[in-house]
């Protein structure tokens, strides 16, 4: 048994390590992936998704659609201006696109939203008998002490107290799960950024919060009970703890990758430097350009990996 | 000073109680409601939204679009088959529609996603100088011990340990906020359901979780470390604590309504009885019909309120 696969569903054929850790799943006749509007009885998941090797996930459905167009062009697998079908078109919860071995899935905003998606994605990869899958979250974030537009590859996701852990509540009890990501993968992504040589990328800790305003010490929410000095003290403490950016999904992403045995990375561009402000005042086209950076980096990485394996 | 308005932004003119609690806001020259793609400099918010008296929010963008069409027809303010403009069309984070005094806004899934929306909604109502606003979340949920299709109007939102509280993390410290909703409003909604006389409605506690699978004791997630017996024990304990349904947004909704002084209610239909299963196996058209019930109930309520005030 490969290390880290203990306790996984024993139904998986040899060579296809299962990503699920749930003995009940094999007793279910039909598994409905409700929020994808897909299911094992209604869809031939191995035929549809069996060749997936890379899954890119991001909050915005529009961005994940444009990513599949971009990657189609980069890999020479399709017209970057073509319309690609949305596999989740029967629902408005998530969208999902595919080109060759690359799947692109939206996850909405915040830990609960991405967690629902990841549960169903991991089951999808399991039902489709996928193996050797790498999952990368490409997102946006607030930076701390970085030039806006810098890309951060996450070393560890930390909570609002700067602890590298995710608290999962199960049957009313809190279970602590680790949130470190694949170090080798992070280094490979950093190397890709050097080769592209178009924007700065750093490896750092990412703080993952449950709230965008009070939870990230912003002064511009509907409620604010602290001063600008309190805010800056907190953000400087975060910087001292190795935090380079703040977003809202990385902790559960990291913990679920680790638990399932999926190789995972979080690649987020910083849209502003939180030590200098709270609102996104950069011109629209500048922000749009920044948002292309994680997809450019991950596109380059995927292309390089596929060239290596050919 | 009216009770409950202590500490609110003093800029508000008399007679327009401000919903915000943030002294910094009045010092900001331009407030960008980033996730709505609206702002105080780019839009005339009082002209666009000053007459809003009812805000209905729900997770699904499609449902909130169909709600505005439904309410347009019900109130005789527009064609229920017409296309209504999306005020957030420049972003894919949320969608927002308006007919007369009714605003319909989507909020995605989970506490963080609805919290971002509510911060920006409360600021929008403040900037637009709205007053006497009622906010209702119309959603879907898993029921406990109820016939599927039953509508639950929330008395208190409770956490996974059945406590009526929401833990907001501010500058790394946990602040406990209450989660009870407007009792009179809940009773009015119950009365409306009796008058409609088409489906069952009950008042009960709603458990709000951060996760759909492990967090709600489901056996069909990617991970599951407990038995069916453990699951049923937990759900039965919840029932004993007065919980009648489970969803993922009510706690922060209730706490933010209370803090801002907005009159708020949570009206969710139960799509299944969790004591009997985890997956949504009812036919599609049955589920679609169930999802119309909260909007029918709230539509009836709004119509009745408007008739009263005329």
C-alpha cells in the first residue's frame, strides 16, 4: 500500500489510488454529485473524465471559462476563441470546463463554497478512476508588504491566529487538520515564474479568513470597531509570521488535498498591498492584467509537465 | 437616539437610521462596493435604490432572477416573463435585480459568501439613504423530522453545538454575536402561510454549518469517519435542541441583521428529511416545486405589507 493511502476505499483497482476516504461510498448504488448536476447513474464519469491529470480551480466562473480557452490555445488542443461546453450547465452553483487532461472548475467565494466543490470533485475523480492528479487553485488575494501584482505560491495556509491548521467541525466536535501544501510543487511553480520572467512570484504563507471585511482587518466594511493603528498592528504581526497574502479558501483546499492524497498548490495574485489600503482602486485593466498572471503561470507549468511526460 | 442605533454613523439625516456601524466610512471619499461592481462615485445610489423597502436574498443567481420576475407579476409592477436588468452585470460574484420597492440579490453558498454580500448590501442601503427595510433570506435546506417540502421560518440560528451564536473573528480574536431573528416578522410569515394554505410552514431553530458533508453528518462526502448510528444520534440531538432544518448562511445573516438594525427573517424549504437519507433523490420537478414555496410565501407577505401601507 502506498504511503498515505491507508484507509482509502478498497474498491479502487491497483494503480488507481483512490482519493476518497469514506467506507460508505461503495455501498451507495447511485452517487449524485448534486452541486455539479452530475451522477454515477446519469453520466459515464470514467469516459468523460478518466484522462484528467490537472484540475485548476478558482472563485470566478468567468475566469475559469477564460482559463480553459487560454489553456486550449497554449496546449494546441483547441481554439482559444471557441466556446467550451459547461459540464455543470444544469446548475448555477459551479461551472466546469475540460480540454484534454485539464479540468477547470469554479468554486465561488469562501471555505464552505470551495469545500462543497472539493468533496464532489474528489468523488468525481474517484468515480472516473483518475490517477496522478495535480490540483491548483488560481485566485486573487490581498498582499501584505508586496508590490501589487506579485504572485504568491502558498507554503502553508494559516488561520487568523497565524496557525497552520484548519478546524473542521464533525458531529459538533472540532477536528484539527494540517494545511501545508506540496513543497516540491511550489518550488516547480516558482521555477516556472523565473522562466516566464514577466512578473514577480514569491513563496509565502497565506492567511485564510472566513470574512473579507472585519476578518481581514479592513476599515471599509459595514461594521468596524477597531482603529487604523489596530489594523496595521495586526497586518504587521501577520507579516512577521510569514504571511504574504490573505484570501478565503486556501485552508480547506490544503487540508482536503492532504487528506485525499492529491498534489495541491495555491497560486494567488495580490491585487493590492493591504499595508497601504483596503479598497481596489487600481484601474480595471490593471486588475484584469494581474488576474491573468496565475493562469499564465499554471498554463506554463502544465505545458512543461506534459512535454516532460511525452 | 432610537434604541439599537447607538454608535451608528452620525452622518445619516434624521429619520433615516443608518444601518452601518463604522466611523471610518464617512472619511472615505469614494466607497467602491467591489463585489457588486457599484460605487458611490460611479453610481447615483440614492436615485437607484432609495425606494427599496424589501430585500430578498438567496444562494442561487437563477432563483433570484426568477424571484424578481415572480414578484413583478404578483405586485402588478411588470411582466413576469420580462428580462430585468442585473445591476451587478459587470461582475460574476453576485447578481441583483429590482422591481419597485423590492430588491433581489444572490449570495452564493456559505457564511463567507453571504457575509461579503451583506457588508456591501448594508453599505448600499446606507449610501442610498433607505429606511424601514426588511431583509428575507429565501433558501433551501435539509430538514430534520419534517416532511420534505415543509417550509421552516427560523426562530434562532444555532451553530453545530446548537448554541444560538455566531463567532466572528476580528483581528485574530473571536467575538460572539447573537443570532436571533425578528420574532414578530417570523409570526407574520407563519400567518401568511396559513392564509396561502398550500404547504406546511413551521417556526423552528435552524442549524448553520460551515460544511455540507462532514459538517452536516452526511455519509456521502469524499471523507467520512463516523457511522450511520453516530450520524443519527447527532441529528436526533439537534432535533431535541429545537433544530428543524440545516443550512449554511443563517447565522451570519441573523447576526448582521441584528447588528445593523435591519428587520430580518430566514425562510427555507426542506428538500429532504435528513433522518431518512443524505442525497436528493426526489424528481427534479418536485424539487423545483419545493423551491418555489419560500418565494411564494415571501411574495404574499410583501404584497400584504404594501396593501397595508397604502
